C-alpha cells in the first residue's frame, strides 16, 4: 500500500519512522506534521509496527 494511504488517516502528531531494507536504513523519523514526506507519499510501504507514541509507527519502503 502507498504511504499516502496510511498517513491520510493518521493524526498529525503521530510519530513515524521510515526505513529501507527491513529496518536497517532509517530514512526519516519524527512527528507527522513536521516531516516533508512529498518524496515518499507514492512509495509502496509495509507497515512494520503500529504504535503512534514515541516508539513510532514504523514503515518499510518496499
């Protein structure tokens, strides 16, 4: 599923992390409303975990 589909239903102060390759390469992390996600919104991602607190919702770019 595209990242755009996930973030469109998330609260703006949700904490997210975006990785490549099975959580080995962190691309970005932070509160949803503070990140510039334009380059990643149309990327296919997998949801690795789903905690919107400080641990973050983890997405992996496929």
